[in-house]
């Protein structure tokens, strides 16, 4: 391992040797740092006019020596020191300060974001000797918004029971964690949204939907966080203060992953995982995960895998910490980079094969469509926002048993059933995958073969859950997707589902404004008006009876 981290340019040979000799020193577990070692570090720092720091592990061994400039030190990449929920990094940082300076904002940021055991600064006197010592550690159960505690000591008070202090902090974290360990195999997530809107209404709506997506994926949501900013931070989306807050919430609540409502680019994912040291995903990845869990047919599995790989490919461009663990590379170049390139080529090759298979599926669908057209049966497709009640409506109309759940994307694979109207008019009724706002472009492309099933529809039933407070936004999202698929020319009947959950005055207002037919999809007694309108629409299309 590299002995000295930082810029040693300009240092004399004997000064570098003194720095290297620090590796032979050991710190007793009860000491923050020994007085002798503190004097050595201060003496070196005073002579070279730069801050000097050490990172000490819990066995008292010095793992890193850091040389900074006059104002600060720069802590090296600590990604090899993996932390776990309820645990700290296992390293404490002690470094020198000039000008009688206390812990700085950068010191506190490093303490919280890196989850260090302790951050300490030793002020150097005018004679180059240790003066006042400031130490800070994470405060697990803060009730006043202070996520850390700072103490001031004299240089002769360094026997602080250091290991006992660290263990006490971790015991508090472990105690909080035991409250949440009923299901150790279940992910616990913190949901985050960063918005530049003056109002947080849309961000709240987005997090409500993200919560439902998480529930659908089997993830337990611990808490949600919204930050309103004038500008999105290009590295972390949020400010460092909010990032610190997230770290503490994660520690206190045994969070295992952070889910962002905004789509993260590869460099943002890398920056966040380097700082947060937890699994970080965005809304797109969550939706892809749900599709991967729920795809049943070979066609659906092909399309989901294709979407996942297309999302993954640009994230392989940057060799981040996760990829380093995967490849076992040594540094910026060499075997690790070669392995990364191999992974990228394999992904591209797999994408090419999947695209060929999806093309074959597309050809088969055209053939099926041609056979249906020969029979001359009208096709009615049910569309709508996810979890609006489309599959329930199909089941009630056709007396079938398509799977229905009160979860987003309960239906991924399209289902078709025959429906005979009272006057012996027969049609094919097709259920489709639910739409969602900002549907990931990877899914739009991958599922285009499935979406093309809608192109042969003669009538669309747009099912709208009018009990959902965001139904207007859902309507807008569905209409945008229909336009993007060039299906706006197909006649649409607005089906106002879950009328039993809305008061009469609101129902009449929505019915008038949307020119729709109110129903309760679970109750066939409420479907008479809809069936009559469907039959009339089919007759208008001049299909044989």
C-alpha cells in the first residue's frame, strides 16, 4: 500500500523518512493518539508548513499518512473499508491545524459522509507543539438536528477511552437497528427527490408514486426526503448538508439503499455511492427491477433484459467502485480496465442478440395480427395508468382470471380474450401493460413490439382511477404515450373507474369534464352503459355483425 497520500513535492528526504517511520508506530486502544505521536506529527507539520494527518484503525495501526496543504488535508479513497448498516468505517482521522482553528465544515462533512469513527484536529502552537485538540463523532440519536458531538481537550488529555467511545456509538446504532431486523432479507429504503420548482407538490406526488413502486418491488420505505434548490448540483443533485442528513437517517434507521426519484447519470451514481457508501438506484432502475420480477412470458423476459442492458451500458463507461470490486483491477489502467472493456463488449453483443430475438417476436406478432384481421373481429384494447384497474375490467367483462393485484405493474404480458355483446357482436378484448409518467426510454424502446399490439386496435378503453388524487396527471401521461406511439387517431372511451370511492358531486363533475362512463370494474352491474357504448362504437366502425 502507498505509504504517504498527498503531495510530498518539495519535502526533504529526511522529512519524508520521518513521515514513513510513522507507519511503525502503534496507538494503544484507549488513546485517541499518544502524546509522543502528536508531538511528532505537529513538529513535522510545523516544519513543512502543511497539515499532516493519520488514519488509525481500531487495532491502533496507522493505515494512511496524509500530507495536505496549509488549509486542509484530502482523505484518500476508502472504498476498500466497507461499512454495514449500523457500523462505522473502522478508521479515525487525526490531523494538524494551524491558527488555533476548530473542526472545519470539511472535517464535519468527512466525519459524517465517510462515517469515520472519530475526526480529530490537533492545533499547533507557535513553538510547533500540540495545543488544543478538537474531536468530533457521530451522534446516533440526535433529537435537536445536531448529528455530531464536538469536544475540546488539552493535548495531555488524549487517553479518552477511544475504543470504548467508538463501541458506545456503534452500540447505539446497533440498538436502533435491532428494531428493524424482523426481516433481515428485506431492503430498507430512503426515498429522495430534488426539485427546482417553487412548489414541492410535484415532488410529493413523485415520491408517493415512488413509494408504491418500492412497495411493488418488496422494498420497505423508511422515510422520504425532499430538497428544493435553485439549481441541481451536477455531482450529488443535493447540497452536502442534505447529504449529511441522509447519512444520519440511514444510520439511525438501518437503511440499506437510497432511491432517487430523479434519473441519475453514471457520474452522479458514482459520486453518490462514493460518498453515501450504500446501494444507490434511481426510479428507472426500480421500474426495471419490477419488470424483471414480473415478466412471465419469454417475450416479456427478453424485452426486460434488453431494457436493463441498455440502461447498464453507459454506466459501464466509468470504472466506479462497484466495478472495481467486480473486476479486481489494480488501478486506472491495466487488467481492471481490460476487464471493464470485456464487460462492455459482452453487454453490446448480448444487446445485439436480444434485438434480433425481439425482431423475430415482432414478425410473429405481425403474422398473428394478419390472421386475426382475416377473421374480421374488431379489437378493443384497454389502456391506462398502472394500477388503474385494467385487468380487473377485463376479468369482469370476459369472466376470465387474469392476475390482478393492488400493485403497480401487476400485468406486464398482454392478455387477449373474446367478448360477445348481447346482440351477438363478438370482439377481441386486449389488456396491456400499464403506463406511468416518464416511462424510462429503455422500456419504451424494448416494449415497442408489445405496444405495437395497440396499432391494430379499433377502439381504446382508457381506464382512469378517479379516486387517485393525481388522476389528471395520469391522464396527461397516458395521452402523451399514446401520441408518442402515434395512436391518437384511434377512438377512445374514457372509463372512470372506482366511482364507489368518490362522492356524487365530484363524480358528476368529473363525468361532465372528461365525457366518461363511471364504473366500478369489480362490479358487472355497473358496466351496462360501458358495454352499450362499446357496442355502438364497434357498429360505427362498420364491422360485420
